C-alpha cells in the first residue's frame, strides 16, 4: 500500500490506491472467474453432430437422390438421439447436485438451482420501445432510451411546481468520528454473494482483505468525514433494469437498482456514524434523508397545505 501522509490526503488518490491494491491482490491470489456456458451440455461432440447434419442436408439439396435422403434421415436420427441422451444426463446431474446441496444444508445453491430449473429457458430481449412505441434495435439507441427513461424517473426535482423552497436551520450535535470498532462491525455486517459494483470489488474481498486493507479504508473514511467530500467515483452508480412483469420491450415493465461502490456501503451502515452525510451534499443532519424522501415530504406538505387552504 502506498503511504499517504495524514496531513495532506487526496481522497481520490487514496481511494484509487486502495482499489488498485485490492483488485491486484485478488487477481494474483484468486485469478479470474470464467463465465458459465449458457448450455453446458452442448459440447464438441454435439457440435460435430450438428456439422454432420448440415453437411448431409447440403448434399440432399445439391442431389435429392434416395441415397442422400436416407443418409439425411439417418444423420438426423443419430443427432436427435444424441441430444436427447445429453439432455437426460444433464438433468440427472442437476437433480443429483440439488440432492447433494440439500443434504449438506447448502440452501443458497439449492434454492437457486430449483429456481433456475423451474424457470427453464428464458429468451433474451435485445430490443426496446421508444417514446412513440416503435421498436429500437440499435445498441446506441437502446442505451439512449434507457438513459432518458431513468432520468425522467429519478430526476424528480422539477415535478412539484409552486412548492415553496424553505431552508430549515437546526442546531445539531457534534458527532464523533467513526471508531475502529464501529468500522469493524460494519465490515462484519456486509452482505455477501452480491454483484460487484462500479469498483468491481465484492464485499468478500474486503472481509478477507486483512488488517492492512481495513486500516487504509478506515483512514479513507476518516478523511471523508473531516473534509466532507466523497471520491468522484462514489458519485456515480450503475443503474441495472430488473424485469418485473408485462411486455419485456417496454421500459415501464422494469425497475432500476443502483449499484454503488461496496466501500460506500459503510457510509449508509447504522454501525458507522455517517448519517451526517446526506445525498445532495447536505451535511450535518442526524438522519439520513435521500432526495427522493425530501421530494416526497415536500409533496405531502404542499398537499396538506392546499387541503387546509381549500
């Protein structure tokens, strides 16, 4: 780890140093994870049967003789039988794996396997409808459509017209810096088996990172606490659309979740007294209030005021 002086700490530089060391150490010790195949039962032997069937069909198209017809039927029969046997063996292996996970009380993989087995094959949708209801297939247009949709949903600052802007000044207590014990408790409370965020660091790496990594992250949090400033990367998030129900080409059939950096979860954890840092750069509040909650409260107050006036 690169040593940074406590007197002059660049938050962005410190975060990049911590992130780089965690990712480098993980690659050296764990390596890269290989993605699973969509159809693991489809191996080279199955690919060979497909090539034979295509070749036999091409021969029949070029010369539709009885000999080529019989050859095509035989190749199709052998390929179908092979695919059927492969599927039976694959399903048998899945059932045995589910039985093994049930016996060893590995309920996470057990429930996941049952859910995947019940869902079966799920078709992917590579198109989306625009504002006019027309299908869009271009990748850039699809990204632009999702960007506009979530911008309209999430940016609600201009929704409440005619609402008075009121500043509320409160006398707030001095909250001490998060201690090492609070920080350790927040690390232990991190949820595992979650998708990595923008920083590509899952919570398991922080939990198993050792004392040095935890110490550097704690120093970073203290610097953020004192300077009242977040790293630039922490101000960004990945919005992932999750399908709910309805038309898969309609954006309204999805709900979005924001994937923030894993280390940023310490800010929102109750064990760490980071509740004074609110979204929208509002500091000093003793309760974490998001901008969505602020807008909702403003709307409710405005509605109550209109009701009393009427």
